[in-house]
C-alpha cells in the first residue's frame, strides 16, 4: 500500500491512509472513532495490554488478518464486483478460512436478512470537522448502518462505534438512520460458520456515543497536549513519524 499522509497541496476531500489508519481532510487530520475510544475509554480490551501473552497477541493478529480479508471480499461481492468465490491460498492468496466465512456470508445475505435493499455502499467514510470513520455497510441510503465482525466475541463498547457512525452519517446526509448493528461471523472448531445479526438500540447508542465524544472534547480542552490531533494518531503512525523525524 502507499501512504497518503503526505499533505502538501492535498485536495480538501476526506481520505484514509491505509498504511497508518489515518484520516485526512486536505492537510488536516481527523481523529478516528477508535482513536477517540482509545484516548478516553479507561478500560482497554482484554487482549490489548503489555502483559498480554504472545500466544494471545498472535491469535488476535491472526483473527484481524482473517477479518480484513473477509471484509475486503464481502465489500466487493455485495456491490457486484466479485462474481465468484476467490481461489484460496494456493491460487491467489486468500485464506481458506476467510473464503469459508465469505461463503457463509453470501448464503446469509442471499436469504435477504434486511428485506428489500435498494442501495448498498461499502467501506463508506463518514466525517465531520474533527472525526472520521469507515462504515462497512450502508443500506438504503443510510437506513441501515452495519459493521462486519469476524472476532469470536464483540467488545461491549462496540455499540458506541455504531452510534458514532450513525451520528456522522445522519449529519452528513440528513437522513434518519433506522437500524444499527453488527453482522457477526463466528466459527467454532469442527462446526460450520455462523452468521447472526446483532442490533443495537439506536437512541441508546447515539446518546452514549454523545457522552463519550463530549468527554473526549473536554479532555482536549483541558489538556494542552491533547489539543493537537496528532496525539490521537494510531501508534504505528506515531512510531513512523518519530522514526522519520
Ligand atoms: Zn500514511
């Protein structure tokens, strides 16, 4: 991938640098929704600590890579850009377990879990003058805001992220969101892949996200160092910038 963090003469549209998971609007940074959570949520996920054993870190990394492949393939397929199941690792490099999950997702999708769908967008970036995020799946021009999850369990804070997406999408496009939730893909050993939809109560998610955002703003107002958006950047970028500086 190619880093798009370079800002000289950058056009004022939203973009995501995939290498560093950084959002930019022209030459201004936008903080990611996960960046907000990382900064202000006091409890870190169980797998995200210095004491996390390497075996667990490897598992998390493995699941992350698999999830990313499923995400990429499903995002292509659902908008008609991927016609057949991709070859697995021996062919074009997709993981067998990712293709297996994709196949289950296709079956599930073909059962029309959301009824009549007249518009599908994938990997849609929403933003305002401070924050940005990428929605996996938007249906019917924003009636449905959906995230695809490939981890065995979903963090309880995940509803906040959906609340953030719904809020940004509503304000950008002026259309009421009706349903938010996760498409949860799981697989237990020796069992087939399962796909379920997990809906969150929209008004609660919006309200709770608002509180998180207000607290994040308060931290930025009160803490001089935090006023610089760069402080919210992802650790990889921080490291890269330090190295380059
Ligand atoms: Zn970059």
